[in-house]
C-alpha cells in the first residue's frame, strides 16, 4: 500500500512547525504569542493526520 501524499505533506508541515517552535524557544526571549499560534497549528495538523489515518 502506497503512503497517502496528503498524509506525507501534513507530516512534513508538522515536522517543520516542530523545528520552528524549537528554534524560537531556544532564544532567551521569544515571542510567546507566535509560539502559541505555532503550537495550535501543529495540534490542528496532528488531529487532521489522526483523522486521515483512521479512514
């Protein structure tokens, strides 16, 4: 069975957001609002991935 391209795309987006969050929070002073928005988007992507994997 071939992997679903939309799942792969969502996984790449999820990983990219994780990298952005890690880079941003690595600074002594970081934009907590931006990090919160990235985390919410990452959660949305995770939920979409879970939904696609179940179907």
